[in-house]
C-alpha cells in the first residue's frame, strides 16, 4: 500500500480535513505563554543591544514559528526584515547573495550591504537579518555574519540566528573570548501547553472534542519531551495505533477465512501432523504385537516360523512389527522463519490489523512428515527361510524382519542472546544524543532476521528490541543524523529494496524510551 493510500485511510478513519500533525499546516499558529517573554526579549535586545542574537533549540522546538512571530510583530514602516536560509547556501557567497537580494544590492559584498543598511537608516528603517537553519553555516559564513552584526560607521543590521544548540560552541570559538553574541535557549512545552497545542491541531483539522484521553496526552508529552515537532510525530503514531486496534477487532472474527491459500494449506498440514502425534501418543509400549498371517489353501499346513523381536530374540509367535517410542509425537513439518517486513508508519493502516508489523508467517518450503531412523541401530537378525521339500506342499511364506523405528530426535532451539550482547546493542543507542535522528528500516518478530539484515547491509545498520502488544519486536535502523532533513537526504542513497519499505526518521529519544519499556 502506498503512503498516499495510507494517508487517506488515516484521514477517513478520523474524518480529518487534512493531516493535523503535518510539519507545515497553512494558517496554523500556536504561541504558548512561555514564548511571549522570549519574543519581547528579542525586540528589546534588537533595539538596545549591539550583539548578534542566537535563538537555539533542538529540531522541532518551534524556532521557525518564533522567527515568523518576530517578523509579524515588527512595525513594517520602521523595520525592513530580510529572511534567509542556510539550507543549500551554507557558504559565505551563498549567504551574502541572499542578503544582497533582500536589500536590492547589486554586489553581494559586506561593504555594499552595510552601505545600503546605512541608507535605510537615514529613512528611519532598521534592518533585521534573520537566518534559519544557521547550524548548517560554514565557519567562514558565521564570521561574515558576526562582522555584519558588528557593523561599521555606515550602518549596522540586527542579525538573528535560529539554530540548534551545537552552534553555541562554534560561535564561542570564533568569538575568541570577546562578547559578540547573546544566546537564548528555548524551553519545551509543559504538559498543559502540550494539551492546548494538540487540541488546536485537531480542531484545525475539523475534529472538536476530546479525541485524545488524559492518559494519552500525558504519554505523548513524556515520549516527546515537550518539543512540538516530536509531539506531532508521537501523537500521529498514537492515533494510528488506536485505529489499527479498532480495525483489528472488527476483522478478527473473519481473519482465518481470509488467509491466502498457501497459509491455509500450511495450517492443514500442521493440523494433520498434530492429529497423527495425538493418535500415536495413545499407543502403549506394552500393547501386544499383532501377528501377521498368511492364508494357505485348505488342507495345507503352514510351518511356524520364528518371530524376531526388537532385541533379536526369537519366540513361538508370528513375527511382529514394534515401534520404539510409540508414545512420542511425530515430528511436525518445519515452517520457514518469517522474513522481516518493511513499511512506513501509515502503510500499516489499511492492510494490517492489530500489530505494528505483519505477523503472518509465510511457509518457506513444503515439508513432509517422515520417519527418522537412528544410524546407530544394531543390525537386525535375518530370518532364514526353511529348505524346500520335495513334497507337493508349497514352500512357506517368509516374512521380513521387524523394523524398529525410534523416536524422533529433538529439534535444537537457538540460544537466547546473552544479556551482555543486548547491553552492547542498547549501548549504541544510549550513546546517541536524544535530539539526533535515525532511519527506521523494518521490524521483525525474530531476532535472527534482524541480525541477518544487519550483517548483510553493513555497520551503519543497528537494531533494538521493543515490546509491542506483549510480544518482542526487533527494529532495524540506519545511521545517526543531526536532523530529520539530513536523514531523509541519506534515504536516497540506500538500496532500492530498502527504500521500498518506505523508512522514516525517528529521534533517538523515542527509541531509548521504547528500549526502556522493553526491559
């Protein structure tokens, strides 16, 4: 199922007019009370401070929304705002070219830009230079912006950088002990602010009322850390899981009759094997052997032949066939291990029911119920046929020696990974910053499937264990990235069969939370 169809199933189920948790929703504006003092502080510093201003927070913390509010709240007659982005233009030439275009300057040079700033100041206009995604700037570009913020005798613009917290250390190195910038760090939403944020998102999509319970809101706030970008992703996952549970309950009654034919055949073979095992368990070791007889023409007598038992001794009765371990179940046909299922979070919505990944086990190959014979079995005693007499009486029929069939050997079970191995796997995820992103590739019920996938594709792939509906699930991820955009860009370089599963970015904070729940 394509992501488009999955999105349609999600929207239809909740009767949304659009995806309420999309990163960019036209017309959506949410500005919590804690952000208003920050906005006032930015206006105050722009008016009275001579320093470059840095607003920092992790990916999805609301930096872009704050930048939009800063531009919208300025007096357009007194402030000329120039908004540029470091994405795709992180070097000095790219940034200066964008600034020059915003100020209508012919030459993208610092002197020409400062001269234009001075001309605007004569008309009573200040210049606000706002840079999005500033953590992607090169050191040379940062040095150029620091120089613009310092200004000259001709003029000085007010420079605002919106970036992740890692930019603070880089600016400190460039400042070399001088006080040339001021940093403001954003704080996550409180639980009450997250509740208001979710309510406004859902109301904008056409759903009024309590679609999320108090327990769900508290869980979303805890798992997201209170950052609005993560709140969107976690809330969407919660609603999708609830939708799958409802759909799974409606389909569970007729599920068995909707299985593919090969799965029904596999179930039939397994059922026959179980029945055969049950019938053989009813046999007792001390049941008297059944004598095999041969009918002769009337009036003729059949000489008695010695019988051979499993131990090689002969008796006066007719030969019989005994089965060693007759009360043991017959080994059932082996079923191939399920292959890992790759999917995008919404691709589950219309095709699967009740679980995060497909749990239906495919049959790897046909197997037949056979009898295992121990190679160490002692040679059987041969039964000699009596000599043929000259009388017209036909020779007696020689019966074969009894065959002893031992019980099937037990199938070895793969050992469970040691806690030390699990600790090594979890340690890699624990070493990553919670704000960083990775690509979730697939999920599998068998750990061996996840291990085989990681061994096949290389060291950039890792996997972790989580609990889903009371059962373990092994999730394979790829790489570690500074942002969701960087993770999506890396997705284009993955093999086609990996891209076919539609991987998507997730934060390490969410993954560590799931690992902790699985312990």
